[in-house]
């Protein structure tokens, strides 16, 4: 395989957009002051949307891992130093771990705090744990720390892609961009 498949590329960018949206919403509603019924309603809506996006990231990350297991990934370009290959592997491992763990911890936190997780106002997901405010508090801090971790790791991931594109002038970034030539990919 010379580059990622269109499905892998679509999942990559969709998950990236959703992660950014979830982070922005999370930071926004955590900084909101409740000063009126309207601000309460807005904050409640933002929290619901944040949960929808988080559960969507979880589902898409599972799908992406299944797709990657079935289709693989392009072999690294020749001539890359071993340390860069190890760093890229570690960054990808951490990204996948956070794409799974962060939404799960958010879901656990909501369960522990006694708040339902309703996906797109259609499907109420089951509580993962019984109500436990102390556990909910710990899970809330864990979820917040994961937010900072994912920002740092996504930042490193993006910087590495830009380094490959602008300094190394190799095809690493092109492998994950939506524009592809016929015959250059697998379905």
C-alpha cells in the first residue's frame, strides 16, 4: 500500500474534526457562568453535544482500528531514522489509546455523577457504574488531564507531519490528505 485508503483518510479527518470540536465545547462549557435560565439551557445543550461528539469519536476510533487491522498502513518511507519510526509508533499508540480512553472515561464520569449519556437524542447508553460522586470527581479530573494530553500529542503529530512535508519533502503528509490519484490506494 502506497498511501492510506479513502476510508482511512475520511476516518482520520472526521475524528480529528470531532476531537477539536469536543475540546472546544468542553473548555467552553467548563468556563461558562450560569447567570440565567438561558445560560443554564445553553450549558446543558453544550454538555449534551460534547457527549454526542465523544461517543462518536469512540465509535469511529473502534471502526478505524478494525479497518486498520484489516487493511494495514503504508510501510514507512525508506531512509527514516529508527528514532523517528519509534516516536511515530509511540505517538500513534497514544493517540489511539486516548481516542478510546477519553470518551470512555467521560462516559464513566457521567454515569458516576448520575447523568445519562444520550447519543444524538436517540439512544440512551447504559450507565457503566453506579452513582458515586467521589468517583465522578476523580474521573472528571482524569478526563480533563486527558484533554491536555491529547492536545499535546495531536500537536506533536501535526508538527511531525509538517516537518515531513516542508523540511524532509517526503510523501508522509500526502498519504493522509484527501486528494488521491487513481491506483494510488486501496478501497
